[in-house]
C-alpha cells in the first residue's frame, strides 16, 4: 500500500471544504422579485387573429433580448390581463429557479452555454393590479444536456418565437403565505 503524503491529505481536505463552501454559497432570489424592463429592444409583435376578446399574437425575440422583460413590456403595452403561451428558439444564457420550500426562495441555476430552447411555456395573471408573467422552460446544451425550471432570466440566441393567446376572463394571483409565492386563485374576482 502506498503511503499518503501530507500534501495529498491537505488537497483532499481543501477540496471537501471547497465543495462544502460552494454548497452554501448558492444564490437564491425571491419568487416575487420584480422584472427589469427595457431588456428586449428587438422583439417584434404581430397580431395573428382576434375572435371577440380572445387574441393570438406571435412575438419574435431578437438576439440578446431578455424574454421575461420583453413579455412583461408586451402585456403592459397591450393591456393583457390573462394569457398563456409557448415558445421555441435559442438562448445564449439562462437563469432558472428551483423553488426551495424551506427558504421560500428560488435557488438559481445558471446556464452560461448557448442552448436550444426545447420547451417554454407560461401564463399571465394579475397580482396587485399588474399582469405577472410566469415562465417555465427547458434548454439543451451542445452535448444534449437538458436543464430547466422556473425562468428567472433567458437571453435569446438568434431568435425565440413565442405564440401567445390572450384570454377574455381575467385570472388573479395572491401571495400564498405558506410558500411566499404568488399563486393563481380562480375564486378571486375584482
């Protein structure tokens, strides 16, 4: 059996401590953190159809546009109260959240590699008089690794194509004290 040197033991201990420190230095953000506007200057919008109060739009995001910012600006500008949407495209980077029930916060999962947006869907409902965009997505990196969760930030690659349907009935959210997160409550009416 080979003798283990002090140097090897020290490297092992430091590696273990480094992993321990990394585990506790994880970034967390509030589920009600406001969206920064003005980060999607290249998004283009087209009304596809209107049937009474229901409307269907396509939003085409340009390279470098941040999706939550662009969708939030769109719903504010077009007075959208309730909608649902899907999208596919590309991302240059993303930050996903995984909800930590004990902390009542999202653990941030960064993706810094260019990726394919293999799935993106979400909804819009009203909280405190303002429309709130809620998005979940998955992205696949070059080696096919898929990561995803609640979208905190998603910066588009060449494009992201969002198909959005505006609904005639408004849905409202309220903050659930158990989770500290805004949740749709179909019984709420204003």
